C-alpha cells in the first residue's frame, strides 16, 4: 500500500479489534505496530475489548436481571485481565504494575456494583447496560496504555464520554461530528504549539533511552492518543453506546476529528474480500475499494467494516486501510475516494442471511399518493429498518425486506397502518416470507460496463436458484436478488466464479471402481494441476463399488479410493448421494456411471431430479424403452441438468457429439453404417488375414477383446444397443426389439452350454468362414460385422465390404462409422479409430465431465 511521506503534524488512527488484543502477545504486537507508526507521524490508538468480553458483560447483565449473583461473572472478568497483566508483568516497572492492577480493580468493582444494582431491581435500564458494556474497552485500553509507557512512549488516555459526543438511543447513539471536531481542536494542534512537559511518562515508568521509539520530527509534545472504542458520552457525563461493532465507528470518528491522514482498521483477516471466504473459498483480498463500494458491501453483509464506519472518513476524504494485525506485512485493502476500476467490472458479492420479505399488495394502491410513505412511516415508528425495497410498475405491490427477527412486527405495523383499507378490501392481507437471503453484487464499474446484470442472473439460473425479488440501487452500483436462504451459499459461490473467473469445482460421485472407473480416477489425479490452471477443479466427492460408498465433501484422493472403499462399511446406495447433495448443495454435482448396472441406470431420473448431472459409459438407459429415453431428457431440461453419454457409442471416438452437431446444424442424416464392435473388428480382421475362426476367437478372448463369454460379442446384442442409440439421436423412434439382429454365427449353429463346450464346437465353422473369406478376397472384399440405419430401419449383421466400401479397411480392433447426409454426399463422413479399452473410454467420460465446466442452460 503506497502512502505519501507524512509531515510531523499528521495523525494516523489505528484501530485494533478484539482478536488483535486477545492476549498479552497480541497486545505486544499492537504496541509494536503503533511504535513503528510513531516513527513517521502521530498516532491515535483505538481499541476494542478483549475477544468475548462484551458478550460476557451482556450475558452477566441478563443473568443478574434473572436474579443470579454477580460474583462468578466478576471473577471471570478479573481472571481474564489478570492473566494478561501477569504475562506482561516483566515489561512493567513495579509502580506501573501496581497502578495497572489498581485501575483494573476499580473497573471490576464498578462492574460488580452495576450487576448488584441490576440483581436488586431485576431490571437493567439502558443507561446501566451502556455503562456496563463499556468496561471491556476501558480495561483493554488501560493495559495498552501501560505497555506503551513501558516502551518509553507517552500516551494520553482519552475518555470517550468527554471526547466522543453523541445523542439519541443510548444503546445506538449517533455521534455529533461537528461538536466532536471542535472538542478535539487542542489535540489536532501541531506539537510545537503545545506544552509537552505533562505528556511525558513519569521518569520511573520510562524504559531506558535505548529502548524508546527513535526521535522524529514530532518527538516534542503529544504523539500518542489512546481512545477506547464502542462507547461515547451524551454531553452530560453519561455513557452511551455506538452500537455493536461501533469500535470501527469510533476509529472513523477519531480520524474525522483529527483530520487524520489515514485510518487503519486492524483485524484478523487480510482485508476486504471479494466475498466471504467462509462461504467462497476462492474469495480474495481486494487491493482497493471506493467509499461507495465499501458502504454497499458493508450494508449488505460484509463483516470486515462496520456499516457506519465509512461516512465520517468519506466526509473528509480520509483513506481507510483494512489490515491483518497477524500478518502486517500484507498490504490489505485501502478504501478511498477514487479507487481504480475493477478489471472484472464488479468489486465483490455479499450474502445477507435471515431476511424476511413483507408484501403489501392490493388494487386500492394504484394511483393513490402516499401509500409508500405511510408504509415506511409505520415501520419507522415501530423501530424497524428496511433493508431492500422492490415495487411493481403497476403500483399494486410493494415488497420490503427486513431482518428475520423484525418480520412479524413489520406485518403487524403495516396491518395497523392500513386497517381502514383492509376493511374495505382495497389492500390484501399483508404477506410475509421468512428464511430468505439477499445476494448482492457491488461495483462502481457496473455503471459503465454492460452485461453485469445478465451475468448475475444467468449464474443464478445455472445453479437452479429462484429469485423471489430484485432491486437495483439508483447509483447502478449494486444489484440485489432475494433468494431462498438454503440457496445462498450455492448462489454466491457460483456467481463469484462467473464474475471473477475463479476455478470451478465439479463434484464427482463415481459409481464403478473397476477397469473404466479406476482409469478415470487415475486420469483425474494425473491431470488435476493442469485442469486447475484451466480454471477447473475436479473433486472426487463420492466413490462406490457394488459393496460400499464413500462420501467426503473435502474430496477423496484418487490414489486412495481403493483403500477407502475396502475399509468402508456404508452401503452403495444412490439414495445416500441424493441426500448428501440435498444437504450440502454443491454447485456442480455429477453422477458418473462407470458400471454396466441395469439397476443404477434406472435411477438416472432420480439423480437428475435431485440436481445432479449424469455422465455415463453405461448404455442400458439409452437402449431401454423409448418412454424412459424421453423421460430422462424431459427431466434434464426441466431441472437444467445435463445427461451426457458420449462413450455409449465408439467409446473415446467423437461419435455422439459429431452426430448431435450434424443434427443441430440442420443437416439430414440419410444413412449411418458402422463397425461398432472392437472385438468383432479384431476377429474378422484375423480371419481375413488367414487365421481360422476358432483360433482367432480364442486369441481375441485371451487378449481381452471379447467378454469372458464371447457369445455376448458374437450375438450382436451390444452392437444393437449402440445402433438403437444412434437411431434415436437422429429422431427415429425405435424400441429395442425393433432392431433386427443377425449374429456372426449361423442360426443353425449350437451355441448352448458352457463357454468351454461352446468353444470346443467352434472349429466346425472354420472351413465355412475360411471359404467365404477366400471368395470375398478374390473380389477385393471382406466380411465386416456392421450396424446400419436407413429409412427408419436399424439392422445389425455381417456385410460384404467391397473395395469402395467405407468400412473395408476397418479391422484389428478399430471402430468406424460412416455418416451419409445431405451435406456429406455422395462420399460419407467417416470417423475411425480404436473405440474400445478402459483408457479411451475413461478419457471420453472425462471429456463429458469437463464439458460441464463451461456449460450453461439454454
């Protein structure tokens, strides 16, 4: 972060939150940072209470009101601060330690008296709550002041009751910036115009000269101010609060009063993020943000800065730096008047949870002046703040968002305000929807950059998030969508990905850990880093075989999948995956079927209904009844999910995708003809080369080209399923029995019995196949086992492929398909290659998965 060279008269305000002063070590770090800043300019240190102390004080007040004795609460307060004092005791002179202990004892005694009064009265008046709530800040600043003096600094401790003047609700008071600025005039005066003698620490409390902060231009006079945050005074000596989170506001008020050069807000995070990193792991710290952007982000839920912090600094043009006190070397985020435009067009996203939407509707609202003002007046009178407003152009409906806790009161207030119209039925009963969230995208660049709204709402549609209401700020700096609370995390993660182009996570639930499944896992592991560089994060969230299912939302290492399955006892049930997805709502969950299971294929509809994409190497679903084929595609459209099956035909060859592209382009497919069995391609190629049928069959079986029972391959049933799938892709409606299948072996041949018995009978066909191959060879032809689709019919059989036939040269395990279309005619488009094997099939499945990374629903 670049800052100009300051002069001796400038002030820097440094605010430290509760986590930054949570123990002795952290308090030392605070003084280290302050001491470093004092080398250059004067400093006003603003501090919160030690982490958790304010909550303890309020809890004690509530318990005392119920009659509990104050003793345990006071002892807890004493013990916490005594521990810090003991840890820093070695740095304090004896007198300084006694002074500190006396000061803390006085604060603890005041705490006890206040609680005794509350216990006695069974009531905690607001002014008492305000006084009691300020004790944590008083205690932490007392310790910091003594630590500073031990370093040779000369802090002046400011009492907010005297220096921060505020009015209004004593628990949510509003500061009077003009009066405060006047009150601080003496503190702003340059050091050389002040008498410094009374600002130095007593000589017996100073560190040796070689331990003091180095002298600088402002060594003379008051260089360090210490101001407790969170509370103020009402001008009559009574303590009032600035509201929870008000220590940030205290810092901004001090910066305004001192005309500071810079206001540092030191927290436990690296700055203002593009989104809440607890919800979006890919969120990143923003280098700079404009005042207006910061106000929008904080208003709609960004927790780093208190929403009211920005205005005092903005009024004076004082930059606010958000820094990490645990990593001071990091630059943090600078909030200032003119921030450089974001290269993404937007600056960040926020999610405000637990919101209620209140709808005021009725035909009697149209054209009637003052309806909106009456509604807002009623809510204001009830002390209810409106977060978001959306009004229909018909003037017949106004939607208001309030906090969830205010929802019922808002309805009651509006019912009272419009009771006359309700009696006349001009206004409908006020409706309320609870459990909502507001997702907002914020950025100055949206005023000049087109497409932000489109990106925002398209991102929500991509993850099936319904929008209940929409609002856009008049400044065009923010767009907000009211959505269901359960959709919030999924929505902000995906919207963040779309705006900031962060890696997209695809959660894979892989069924089948056999040959194809195992190779898929290996390929995911091998390509993970390369894919991450391309913006895709593949996470194996589930892995299943026939016996067990492992689910892990943090991801399963591919190399450990087999071991984890072996040790898992949970059953392999798709219902468990559906429940997991319903509960955790991943952005892009994918069911990956690497099995040959007919039962799992019947559950694809349930998977799509449950929000999963389906990627399958299993042909059963696509080759089942036409009604189920239609049902899967209808559900996929309705749920905006994808059903992908490129490996159903041709394995790793681009058959399905090519055919779909031809159809989508308007081309008409006249004929499809292809060798769709690698095993039969190998078998008939060997016969063409002179091998006997029986030898070629045993050879193909031994090399893994066929199933363990080669009759499955020879029957043509697997090829028939592929032909049926291709026919349906070009719009031909066929049932499985409509495909005419003639196997490789003659119908007269007895193929019954065991596999060995069957193989022993195959040599009886050797001569017949050899003679036929020899006769064809004389004409330059050869036998091929092919599927053919033409004129609405689908046939699988042996064909005689002559010298000009597109399938003539296909053998050795290759697959090939010839598409004769209106555009590719008279010579067809041919796709040819090795279409079988676990590696190429797994690669095809992976290609389908990766296509989801850039897909968006139509």
